[in-house]
């Protein structure tokens, strides 16, 4: 896809899954195809039609996220297959119990698109064993029932909204019957990548739940906010779901002040509260997306004071090895008697 490809583009009606399909859609050049075929031996590709239609050129923030590059075959020291240490805290297939009051479930290892920087890229997109079987679900429900300290069930993946509304309905009904579960949270890119899946059947499942339902939307650039995506957000808020946003800080996608400001403000326009800005996890072949933490801190500092406080996410890092997510700052405090204002000036204060 050298330079601008505008008029040559053929907008496909189906999701693109390999080099040939990307080439046929005019998204890559024939020289790139070979490299992409190599990458595809290791990592899945999916570019849904809505996102494909929004890609303008090679450096487009959507293209950077979904079109493979040869850099993915380069491994950098520190990169590991399981960067956030899910394995260590997985008592059952499909379940991660790292924090006492909440469990994370991976009901499906399929996504509507495959992010080139994905932290679970070694797990998602394989053809076999991609949907959690009923026997595994039964064990998970028993585990959750037995652990009264669990308040929240997080459906992650993969992407839980790639499940059929029927399967989701069954899961929600089972969870509705567990008294100590108060919250159900889903992590998804479906409203952005395949908003047509946010249909009546799915909305009914979310609306009918007896629990407090939260949907965390993974979005990294304002260009992902197509009209169909925005309509899907509206449908979700209309059925009483609370929306939060999750963003990964990514080199040449959103690592500048104006991109982050536009993204966080756009989220608020659709009642999506920016929740986390994630420091990139060290999954294999993702170093070309790495933004140093000091740069991330500076970007957030530049937003402070100028943009509504509602637009401010917590900048978090998942410590490799499974030690948990922690906020990285920026900090405005020095010792216990000095505070920095948003313009950078220090003030001595008493009894803070
Ligand atoms: C990220 C994560 C959560 C959710 O953490 P919050 O800080 O509550 O958003 C829960 N469980 C696991 C295993 C996680 O990786
Ligand atoms: S949607 Fe999430 S799990 Fe799926 S490829 Fe992207 S980052 Fe990975």
C-alpha cells in the first residue's frame, strides 16, 4: 500500500484474513504480501470491512493497528508469550483469578480484528479450541459459587461479544443466579470493529441482567469512531450499560498530545469514561509499538489542567510475571510538602 491508495480500493464485504485478501482489497502492495504471509504463520490476521474502508494509507492509525508488518517477527529481550502472567493465576481452563474480588474469564479466543500489538497474541486467533466448552463453563460457575469473595466477573478474551447472543444469555443467566456477584464487565472491540453485532438480541441480554453491567471499549484512535460505531455506543448506553474506555499507548498511532486529547474527548461525547491508558505489554514482536514510560508521563502531563478531568485515564502498567496492574503517574507531589501545579510550578504547602 505505497502512499495513497484512494481510488484503487475495493471495499470488501467480509473480513480480510490473509495477505492475498489484503492485496485484493488494495490494502497492501504485492511486495508486502510475502512478508505478511510469513507473519501470518505465527499470528492471525483480521481486518473487518468497516475498518478496511477507513484506512487511507500505510501510516494510517488504523492500518498500523491491524495490517501486519515484518517487524512482528523480530523478538526483543524481555518479550514473553504470557507477558502479564495469566498462567500463574489460572486455577481452571479459561479462568484467571489474580485479584481477590474479581475473576477474568476467557470465553472465546476470537476477535473481530487482530491487533498487531496484542498482549494475548499467542493465544488468540487459532482455529482449534477457540470457544470455551460447556464442561469448562460448569467448572468455572462452581468455582465462582464457591468463592464468596468474588464480586465481579470480567469477560475478556478474545472478545466476548464474538459469542452468540444465545451463549451470552446463558452465561448472564448463570451469573444472575450467583448472589455475591454484583458486577459483570465485558472487554470488547466489537462496537468499533463490527458494530452490527450490537443488535437487539445482544442488547436484550445486557438490559435484562440483574447485575451492574459495565462494558470496557478498547479504542486507540479517534478514527475508530465511525458513524456505525457511535450508533452502537448509543444503543449500549440506552440499555443502561456503563461504558469505560481502555487505550494502549502505541508508537505512531496515538503517542502525541493531540491524538490522545481527541480520543479521550471523543469517548466522553459518547459517555465512555476513559478508564485506563495501558503501557504496552511485552508480547513477542511488538517492540515497534513501544513508547517509553517517560514519554507517556509527559503526554498525560500535557493534558492536565487543559482538558476536562473526565478525560483523564489512569496510566497503568501490568508488571510482567503476573504481579498486577499499577498506576504509573504522573505524580505532582514531592516529599510531603511540595506540590506541582499543571503549569509545572512547585508550591510549598502545609499539612497536606
Ligand atoms: C486487568 C485484569 C483485571 C481487571 O483489573 P482492573 O484494575 O479491575 O481493571 C482483572 N483480572 C485480571 C487477571 C486482569 O489481568
Ligand atoms: S481485541 Fe484485545 S484480545 Fe483481541 S487482538 Fe486486540 S488486544 Fe488482542
